[in-house]
C-alpha cells in the first residue's frame, strides 16, 4: 500500500507538471472530435458503428501522448536522476509514470465518450463493464508509452516510435473497418495488438455488434497486456539505469 501511495504522488506530480496543460488537453480532445466529424459528414448513418473505435482511439492517443516521452524528457533535465536518488523502487517510479498517463487518458476518454455516446444516441449496456475496459486499456496503453520512453535516448525518437505503433493500430484493430473484412494475414496481426480488445470490449458495452471475442476474453487479454508490457518496461528501465547512471 505504501508503494501505491508513493506511485500516486509521482503521478500527481506528473499530472500537474505535464498533463493538465491547455495544449495537451486540447490535443486530446480535438483529435477524436475531428475524426468523429469527418466520419459523420461522410456517412451519418454509420457513425454508431465506429463509435467504439473512436473511443478506443481517444484512449490510445491520450494515454500515450506524454508517456512516450516523459522518462526521456526527465533524463535530459535531471528530474529522473532525483527520483532515482529517492528511497523508491524502480517499479514504483515506473508505475507512477504509467499511472499519471493512464489517469490523463481516462479523463479525456470519459469526456469524449459521454459526448459521443449521447450525440449519436447510443447507451452503455453495462457501466461497470465499460469502466473495466477503459481502465485496463488506459493502463495497457500508458505502459506501452512508458516502454517506448525507456527504450530510446532522445525525445524526437520517442515521438517517432510512438506514431510508428499508434497509427498502424488505428487501421488494424477494428477502429474503422471490421477485422473480418481485412485480407490475410492482417487479422493475425490485429489479434496481437491491445487496441483490438479495447474496441471489441467497447462494442460489447455499446451493443454495436461486430465483436470478435467474448467480453471476458477481452478483459483477460487486456490484463495480460498490462502485465507483460509493464514487466518488459521494468526490465528495460533497469538496464537503462545501469548503463546511464
């Protein structure tokens, strides 16, 4: 419990220092709104089908927006070194960084989700299930951002690498096109990406159809992604510390 409390204060510090700033908030809000308007103007009748994908995409971009560069940035300004000198486990530092990113992603996503769901006339079938998918996805995506951040040395490398992962996921994970309509072997790649199970879980919660797995399977796979990506991030983080500090 004490480690969770320490991670919370790291996340709180990051929220105030990086996340709750007008440019980042506006970026998190404007991107999904722009996509929603584009698809609505193109096909107003089909906006309900892509709503789960829009919510999932919002969660992906908002949860990784700063996570992908926060550790690299703090290494350059010396803030990470001060954290490492504090009586903190490396896993606590890393979890605090991931938690701050996840909380920001949750904040932006809930605002967008409420607005889009109300605007298109959908209803959330199971609120607890919906919240579960959102929380697990936010943690998975923030851990993915942290993994990118600990794996590079420069901020511009982190930004480039994060887009290398994010933009293909938009087109491979059922955000706009059903996975079943993709040519082989793209569906295989889709099943290896966390956003697929975020969108699928949201389809279950919003009853939009086109699901690819049972709901509990989506939750279990997202939980596995959180554990695996965080564990890999921690291993890389410890290795980077030994090399640079």
